[in-house]
C-alpha cells in the first residue's frame, strides 16, 4: 500500500475519512488516525507525490 501527499486546508480531525485531491492528482481518502511514525518517506510512497513534496519536506527537516 502506498501513500500520497495531500494539501490539507482543514484540521486533521476534520479531514478524517474525507476524500481529497493529492498533489499528484490522485483522489485519496484521508485517515487522520493513521500512525505516521510507521510511515517512512521514500518507502512505498507515490513517486510523483514524493518528488513534488521533497523541497517542502527538506525545509521542515
Ligand atoms: Zn501521489
């Protein structure tokens, strides 16, 4: 299972279960309760989302 990056403009708890548009253009459903500690960048990530969010991820550290 791969993940996509989504530009969220609402609180995560509000987005839980919602369908949003990912940065690569894919339609994805958001699960706010997901344990993100187990999601490592670069592994099973959508290649296009990873490429488009790479600069932002770097600036955050
Ligand atoms: Zn994607």
